[in-house]
C-alpha cells in the first residue's frame, strides 16, 4: 500500500514578502523628494548662509535663489504628502507597532555593540534590529521637524503659534538646517548599510 502526501515543495516556494508595494513606492518617492529638497535647500542656503561656509554649486539645484526656491516648493509637496501617506499607512496597517516596537535603550546599546563588532545578523529582513528601529523612528520624527520648521521659514506670519514654539523665525532657520543635516547623515549611513548588506536593496526593489 502506497501513501501519497501532498506536502509543498519548500524549495519551490517563493520567499516571503519583506516590503509591500505601497512601502516600496513611498520609499523611492521619498528618496527623490529628499534629493530635490536637500540640493535645492543648499542653493537657498547659499543666498543667506547661517554659518561661515557655502555649498559647492555642483551639489546644489536651481542655479540661483529663485530657481532653488521653485525646486524646493516642488519637492516640498512630494515630501509632505508622501511622508504623510507613509506615516498613516504604517499606523493603520499596524506596521508601526510590528516593525518598530518594542524599542529600549538597553536593546539599542546591545545591538549597537554587536554591529560595531560585526556580529549583528541580518538573516531575516522582515525583522528590524533595535538600531534600525531607533534610526527609522528618529528619521520619521526628524521629517516632522523638517516640515514644521519649514512652514515657519516659508510662512512665518501665517503660523505665529508655530513660530513662537520654534523660538522665532531665525531660530526656526537653524532648526530647519540641523534637521536637514540629520536627514543627510541618516541617508549616508543608510547607503553605507545597504552597501554592507546588498540584499536589503534587492528587497526594496522586488519586495522579497
């Protein structure tokens, strides 16, 4: 007597979805928005520097102050609406809780030490380690600060309460610049980590 079993062939099963389509689309749209916002922002900064340096013309967008402002406004809508979509989708799909919590100082410290020793594993891309969770939560908060400080710089008179909370127009400019610098630092670190773990890029392109 022969017993036939219909167990699935594990070797033929597709890998589990790591990133859903909506996440991948918002990720790449955000990458474009950040590129536009940062480079055009540097063009605007050069017209009225906060510090004793200027950005090289080769890394700025717009060609002059007016052009930089136009590009900045164009990128602003993409950055704002795409960021809002990303945040709301994370909240309402439950991804925020699944991916980024729990988050503890001890866990961050332990995973950071493991990363510095080269012992932090990336076997399952569906799960973020504590350092990744902290970085993504930080950059979401940083994006909110960028938008709010940008509103004060753009429409200071129309947002008097927000202007006061930011410490005034001049302080808002510094807050906006420092938030931008934090975002650029995150992007640089993000690119380095992708170079060290290339399969994360494939997952963000293909979903698996």
